[in-house]
C-alpha cells in the first residue's frame, strides 16, 4: 500500500536552468518518486514520493550525487531533567525519529543536544516539543530561533563575496599589468631593450608574474566551477559551469606553453582571470537580488508575535509563541498583536486585519467572533481561546500557500526549460564550429599581427563559450512569479500556484456570484404579506416560517429566523425538517405542514398562489426575493427578503469594465430580482434561476462563447464553498473568503478581503507579472540569439563577453524586482 508523501528541500549550488533540469532528472530516477519540481529562484525542490519505497536519506543522497547540496540547520539545545546516560540515548532516538532530522546527538555530561535538521521539514519549535513529549525540557539559549535556511543562503552569499574579493585582489593588478604592457605604459624595468616593429617586449619574468597572479583566481576562486562542471558531466549533462570552465581554461592553458618558452605569442592569463572574476561578481549580485525576491515571505514571517500572555491554572504568564497550545486562554492588551488564531471569550475591541486582508478599516470583535494571529488589537482588552497554533494558523497557511505558489512552475516556463535542456550542448557545438571556421576559413591576418591563426580562432571560441547565458532563461519566469505572488500576498490576494497567476491575466469574462459577492450576504426581511383570506396575521406567518427555518443554514432562512427573534416571537422545534437545494424547506410545526420556498417549489406541489401572484411580481421588481409560505398545502403569504449591495460592488464592476472585461452575474434568484440588482451595478449578463449544481454548466457555456473575436477565458468569483464545482470549472476560480477559511478555499486564487476590487487587482497583478515574464524571456532569448553569433563572428572580446554574461542574469532578476513597486 502506497504512503504518499511530499517533501520540500532547500537546494544549494544551483546556478542555471540546466542545474534545475539535472536535479529534477536525478530525483525522478529514484524508485517511488511520482513527481519532482525544482525552482531556481526559490532554490527549492518539491518531491512527491511513496514513503513505503523511499526515505528522506535516499532523496538527499541523490541530490548530493547529482552534485548539489541540501541546506541544513543545527540546533543546540540545553536539556533539563536528564537523569542518566540512558535518558540521553532515549532522547536521541526520539529526536532521530522526527521527519527532517538528519542527526541527533545528546550528551548527558554537558546536558546538551545537537540536532542537524532540514528547516523546510522540521522547525526548532517542533524539536523542543519532541523533547518535551519525551519527558524532558529544552531550554532556549536566548534570542530568536534561527532561520536555518536563510542562514545557509546567507553563508552562500558571504562565500561568494569572499571569493569575489580574492578574485578582485589578483585580477585588477593582472588586468592593469596586461593593458599597461600592451600600450607601453609600464615603467622601464618591465621591458627589455630590444623592440620588434615598434612593439616593446616584456622582461622574461613578466609572464611568470602574470601566471602567479592568475593561478589563485583560476584554481581557488574558480574551483567551484570545475567541481560543478565535473559533477554535471558525470551526470551526463552540461551546465553553465561547463561553459565557464571550457572558456577560462582554454585561455589559461593556452598561455602556459608560452610562459614556459615552448611557444611564441601572447599570454591570455588576464582573460581567464577576468572571465572568472566578472562571472563571480554577477553571481554575487544575482544571489543578493534573488534574496530580495522573497522579501514578501520574510515580511509575512515577521508579522508573527514573539510571545503570548497565557492564563494557565489561574496564573498569567508570558510564554514563547511556540509554546502556546490549543485551548489556552490568552489575554491581549490594546496595541498588542494577536499571537495565534482563536475565538473571543471576553471583551470587545476593533482589530486591524489589514496586514493579512488588505482591508484598511478595523473589524469589530465581540465574544464568539474569530480572531486571526498576527493581526493588531486596537482598542479594548480581549480574552480569547486558542483554536489553531503553529503550522495550523491562518498566517502559517498563507505562508505555506505563497511558498507553494512560488515553488510551482508556470506553463510559460516550459519553453525556457526545453531550450535550457539542449542549450549548453548547442553552444559547445557553435564554439567548435567557430574555432574551425576561423582557423580554416578565416581572413588572412596582417603581416605584422601579434597573434596567429590558432590564437584568433581560440579567442573567438572562448568568447562564444563565455557569452552564452542559460541563467537568464532559467531565472526569467521563477523570479517574476516569486515577486508577483509575494506582492499579491501583501495585498490580500493568494495565488495557489503560478499557473493561476499566469491565467488570471488572460481573463476576459468575470462571473460574479450574487450572494455574498456582489451583495453583503446578510439579507433582511423587508415585507410580510398575508393571503387575502386573512387566516394568518403577519406575526403568525413569520412565526411558522421562522420555526421551519430554525434548522436551515441558508442566508435567506437565517434572515427570517433573525426577524422573528427581533420581534420576540416564540419559536417551536420543527419536526421532519427537509431541505430541497435551490427550492426551499419543509417541516411540521405544531402539527401543521409548513413549506417555505420559491415559485418552482409551489408549482411542483401544485399549490395555487391566487392573489399572491401580483404581490410576488411587485416585490421581485423591487429587487427583493419573495419567499412563499404555505400552511397545510395552501398559500398563506409572502415574506420578502432583500440583500443589500456591498459599497464597493458598483465601482469594482466599473473597474473591470475599464479593463475591457465583460461581467456576468449568476444567481438562484428569479429573473426579475436578478435584473433589478444587475441594473444597479451595471452587470453585462444576467444568469438567473440557476441551481447550485447548474452553475458549472453555465460557466461551461460561457467558455465556449466568443468575446471580441477571442475565445472566452472565464473567471468565477464566489465564496469557495457552495460554488466549488463552478470555481473548479472556470479557467480561474477566485474565492472571496476571510483569513480564517483561506486554507479551505478550493479555488486557485483566494481574495482574503470581501472587497470586489480584489478581482481587478488580481487580474492587474497577473497582467503585470506576465508582462515582466515576457520581457525577461525576450531579453534572455534576444541576448543569446544576438550575442552568440556576434561572438562567433569575432565582434566580441572574451572579457567583454564575460561581463555581458554576468550581468544578463542580474538584469532579469532586477527587472522582476520592479514588480514590487507597481501599483495594483
């Protein structure tokens, strides 16, 4: 029996799209792996596998064998209550059993535990909880628990910086000496007294000096490229490292026999060193810029409260957020953050939820209302019960959602992935042809030229190898997706995957569910009309209807029940309650059969409306929903319920129109009521009297229609629960929810605030992200298509080629970062 599992691993050492393909290919070779997706920008691999066939250690071993690493964290914990060495061994075993723990070492004498773990799978808080459940106590060493993954990335950036500085220390003087010698700018003692055809020769030791300066750059600063190239070739693939090693090594090793006096000619040590140092500079800048693409995630993580004021056994104590348990009573003073999700038990206040929903107005909270962790208590003292802690909180779910979206692959990336797979071998082929072309068919060199045919062919071949940049192609899509999804999260728009982010920008028809989307979803009773026979008063009619609706969860039913409660009417428990979706409800009340429903329900049962027909038409023309009431199979009256429009609906629909999007409204209401509401908000198309199960087929019909000579790309906007089939059928489903139900929304896009403006913002963000991806891909392809032939034709010096290559990927990342500042 298969035990399906999913792991997210932080990968180190990836430099280009080819690295991504190598890691993916190697992971997919493992028996039991169903799918593996690797993202260059977030530097993570998501692996779906059968836990019965495969373990974490085999997955990590495969990544290592492919030539890459997995970022790990080390936790040092002080352990209390260890009584002997057996306790230490027992705790070791308990920690080692945790998924994500690679090594656990507990020392009884020092009372310390050292744990090596993978930060994307297990956290330090979970390690401390495991220690506690084993019967011991893990003391915090003070300060905040380290973000191990961020530290591993930071270490990588610092290492790149250190190597870059060493590279510059040797490369700058090497470059200046070479240029100075060529232009005759060096002091006299650098030259011999002889001269050939106006060119002064350097001293015999000059070549050795240049070799001494070039050696550390080539084999210390550039060593990781040699290691990367070896591992790539061992895995029967070729990546950016292979190109760099071939290019710089060709220049370096060609210069050695000249230095040793075996050949005559120029040395090109400065070319080899400048290639490596410039590429190292590019990689350093790229790593720093890539770090900024995940700033939105860091901001979300920074919203968490660090501590909570918990009441346990009548005693108030401040504890770490990681130590809060479900069921704890928590006190929050004005101006403090709500530490975890929960339900208010005592007190009233206004909570600022803008950091999660994007909604600027504070939300009133009273006993029974939910509160979301990381939001800000503005006014009163609140006491609430914790219902969700740790990874279950809304904030943790949002962070997970954003991370998943950033790690997924957009369809537009497939082309770049396909090209990257064959890019390096093609470039090596072009380089070989360049060398052969210049060597055998190149124009004759001038008589006084200081290079020969072989050298010229070699220089142009090196330029081709070095100018080619698979990195820009690999980073074009994921960096834009990372910034776009992060920007969305800050505005309360959560994309479940990058495919949704891409598709939302192509939408040209938006279908809005009426209740709770265009309207507030809080209908209220406006009219009660009794039948002409006068058998029942308005209050009696309302009491019977409300008693039936007592068991209903429908908003219209709730409004009838709320009105009866407001009027102080005594309700009775209904017997034999039955609900018919899209029609109404039926039950026995005080021995009488009571039906509350729509016209269709009455027609199906053959109940005549009599004089109520005209009243129903009048109420519907006023955009009210007429709920018919029958007692003992006779029409007894009509209760009219109206749902008020959201303040933002009309403006938001107008905004969609200005973006060139057609807007439709879908509702179970009758045609007249629906058209009256549609008129108020200027909706283009009305789809009325649609039962919940019929919504998806209406979406299907729209998808097959043509809008402005284009196929319809339809977005459905609903509450994410009863609209699930329609949300799934639509090209893009947008669920309007709140922070508490965000994790349950089935739609690819969740709008955390109930404001309809979020629909236009989501589409606009998608369009901007898509435009950025296209710019990046155009640059990446244009750059290679133009500059590789230019290098092959001899128009580019290898050093200029290295500079261009180094900054091409920096350009792509920087262009993606511009998305952070766009207005949506």
